[in-house]
C-alpha cells in the first residue's frame, strides 16, 4: 500500500486521510468533505465549503486514499452488523 493510504485516527477517533501541501507540510483532511478533485496541473481539492487546497499528491493517489478510507469504514460497519446478528 502506498504511503499515506492508511487513514489516520485523529480528533477523538475521526478518520482522516493524509495529504501534503506544495511546501511539504503534511496535514489531514476529512474525505467526506471533498466536493471534487481536479488537476490544473497541480492537484486541487475543493471542499464542500468551497475552500480549495492544493496538494502534491496526484489525483489518482488522493482517490486511492479515499477508496481505502471508505473500505475501512464500511468494512467496520459490516463487521459490527455481523456481530450484532450473532
């Protein structure tokens, strides 16, 4: 798995994905707040509040991190539902 693909538990257990600003500063973003991602040629993430963030990661890499995040979240929910049914 590529570096940064593992969601990070922060802020009381909220899962976020790690991205890197162009200046090298790493930070975490809630993938549920991403409205869209574009390449212009830099990768620009637009959030639901219309704030834009420019990151070093390629569009495909950000998408992969979101997919990994969603799989972990939905896998956790599915496992809990299976345990509740036992």
